[in-house]
C-alpha cells in the first residue's frame, strides 16, 4: 500500500512516495499569472499575510501548497478557499508552511515543506491521513 504524488512543470518533474503516509507534491514556475486568480484560492486572511515586495513568489508558494494538499487528500470535491487554510510563512530558499485542512467538521493540521530553485518552487506534504 504505497501513497504517491506526481507533478510537472516545463522541464521539471517532482515525485513523492510513502508506504506510511498520504502525500502530495506540486512544482510550479514563479510567474505573475497566479496573481490574476489569487482571489479564487486564497481567503482574505491569507491574502493579508502576502509579502507585496515578493508577491509572485509568495502567491506561487501558496498555490503550490494548496495543490499539494489537494493531492494529499486525493478524493476531489475540495474548495481551495474553504477547505484549506495556510498560516503566515517566511519566504526563504527552503522552509515550512503550516496549514489546516477542514472537511466535514474535522480539521487536520498539516506541515508542508518547500524549496525554491531559480524560477521554480516545489512544495510537498507527507502526513498521516
């Protein structure tokens, strides 16, 4: 019983595999495209903690985090704004993002990790489901 998640973007591919935990991963190019749809996947409290000096990076990491959570959950039917909450996080070369997944009256705390390399971000989660 293996859990796995895959992602790709341009020439990059990312994979995560676990025999113990549900997993999710996403890789994306840092760009301004995510700014146009931020209101669709971030709720007001999340928009409030964004670093405006590095907006595209921060938004891309938020999008990657929510995509990784979506893949971790694995059952679809998820509202990125309503079922996922990201806590404020520092913009580093590699770091952590704390989040909560909320569904059917239950809340799961999640601890995501990320790295950025040149124009790419990779975010993953490996937690018990």
